[in-house]
C-alpha cells in the first residue's frame, strides 16, 4: 500500500474520493465530519491523505491543523486493518513533523469498523462527543432582538481573543486576519457583549464559538444574539445553517432545539497525546 499526503487534489481524484465517501456512508449508515467542499479545499493548514492498494483508492483522510498544538483527522477507510494502522502511523509522523503534540480523530459512532479499532488502541482515548444540529427554517422561532451582528474590526481583535479564551484582561495574541474576517460581534450601548465565528462554504453556514462577555451573562443576551444572527443569515442567502454542541451540554442543546434546530449527526473525538508515547 502507498500513502500520499498532498495540499491539493486532482479533479479525477476528487471524484474518486466522493464516491468512496458515499459508498462507505451507505454501507455503514454513518456520516463523516467534512464540509461539502472538503475536496476543493487547499491552504497551508490542511492536507489530503490518500492510501492506494495497487491502483485502487482504499482510504482517504482530511487533516486540519489551525490550532497550534492539535491535528484534527477525519478518516474514510475500507475494511482493511493494515491500511488503517498505516494511516494512524502516518498521522503520528506528520503531527510530529508539523510540531503538533495532540491528534484528534473524529468518528461517527455508527462507523463500527473505525470505532472498534480506535477503541482497541491504548494510546487513543475518547475525549468527548459532539452533536451537529441543523436549523429547520419552518420551525425557527424568530425573536425581537435589538442586537444586530456586525463584522469584527481590527481594533476589537485582542478583546475578542480574550473573550474566546475566557481570559479577559490577559495578554493574548490577537485574532489572525483570517479569523477576524469570519468573526461577528454584538454591541450594547457601544460595549462588546458577544462574538461568534461564521464558517461559510458553498452550501452552508456554520455558527461556532458564540461567547457572551462575563459582565453580560445571565441576562438571556446569548439567546437574543444567536437568534438575530440566524435571522440575518436566513435573509442573506438560502443555505443550510448548522451549529455544534457538546453532548453533555443539555442546557445549550435544549435551547437550540427550542429555537428550531434538529440533531443530524453525532461525532466522537478520540485524542492521542504524542508527548506520552
């Protein structure tokens, strides 16, 4: 078997990967945590991994390493244990090459081939479970909210970074220009009360990291900000709107369901700490 790691996929390879993904999703009744345009993506913080047996593609992995310490991995693998182990070995080597100390493997619990093998590895431990929720526009309950989302400014980047890290007043690196471009903020009487990040692709909007400033918590402002943000996205363009929530956060889960979201997917995260092995 041969494994290749590349920044960019060729057109014919993209189609082969999509076919592999659809085939395994149907066989195992599972889903993979991949954006609709995953095969098109190319930048310095992502890689595509291909595993061939002779001339046949039998596995694919999508790698992202935006975090300075973590490598996130989503794998699509035929039932070939040797190939899967080879991919795990390649991931460890690649993580060390780019200076990451933690690998997060993201799986659907219905993908029993992948789940069972990962859970058999003593160096891999389940960290948490996450739900992906999709907005059902016909169930969306619009609220009267005065807090309109606005694009974050460079002047606010340090404060936003502090808010996201939960370290108000601390000295932390400001947001990168890429993250700043995706960030929206909410104000009340010229004070920043909340922020969120929007990940947009060809067919969807993902809402991530909605954080309310400590001084404004407990007033229901997070709900009003999120509701207004959804209103603006629905007006902007007809795309799927999703968000993700930790499976243990029942309060947030109930809030989202009451707002019109439905659970679509479940993803388990398994962690490998390279410094320990």
